[in-house]
């Protein structure tokens, strides 16, 4: 039994190492220019070991998308799990968190999910579905916080939280792409700042009439 657990643990470590090196190579060279031999050499595994874990380069690409998505989603959940944050501050933490991941590589790498979306979207449903799920998971996390703002009366009752969250992810990914091309973080920072300023203005515009209404009620009560 113990031997089985050790073997499984070693196998999982090998798989993670292959995916990790493949992710770095695909960041640097793209999916098409990254070969299985490149990955085998970088991960220092045998060809037999590689094909034990992955039946094809395509399956490896799927694993890279899923691993990167889980890593980013986990990072976002850590950022919003800090005590004392308001829903608006949690949205801000998520957007700036994704921005920080891109900036940590001087913007030159962009977003691995966005990169693979552009390169592999016509390669079949396997890629499209996994990339769509990745973007959707980030959008749903943001939409959840927007819904908390709406329930608290900080956004209009008719505010479409899901649509706005999709817009926020799209704007951020567009900013990351332009920052990658220009090697300048300004477009990405502008995308984040504009989204947050727009939310803040909506929050203020909704809260102000409510505050005035409460004031009138208090004066009438006196």
C-alpha cells in the first residue's frame, strides 16, 4: 500500500514538472512552436515518461490551460479572502491581481490563457471549451462580488452583474495584449483604472440619493 502511494506521488510530481516546463515554453515560444521534444528536454524526462502522462501534444496543451487557470483562480481567491474587504475592494483586488501577474514578467509574456486563446481557438472544441471555462471562472468570481454590491444598494437594481464581469475580463485581457505588444504596462493599467472608476462612480451615484432620502426621513422623524 505504501509503495503504491509513493509511486503515485512521484508520478504526480513528474506530471506537474512536465506541465510547468511546457507552460514556460509556451509562454516564450507559443503553442505551435513548442514541440514535445522541447518539453521532454526541459523537464528532463524520458519520451516514455512523457507519453505515459500525455497521449499527445494536444492533451498537454489542455493540461497547461487547466493548470494555469487553476493557478490564477486560486490566486484571485486568496486575494479576496482577506478579512475586512468590501465587495468593491475585492473586485479591485482581483483586477489588480491579474494585472500584477502580467506585470511580474515585464508584460512581455502577456496572459498564458489569452495567448493560447488567440493561437488555438481554431484548433478544435477541446481548446475552445477549456479556455472559455477559464475566462468564465474569473468572470463568475467578479460577478459574485458585483452581486454583493447590488444587494447592498451600491449598484442599480437592474445592473447586469454577469455582463459587466464579462466586460471587465474582456477589457483587462485586451489591455494585457496591448501591453504585451508595446512592452508598456500603461494600456493594461488604464483598463483596470477605467473599470474601477466607472464602478466607483456608479456606487456613488446610487448611494447619494439613498443618503439624501435617509436624511429627509430623519428630519421628518424629528
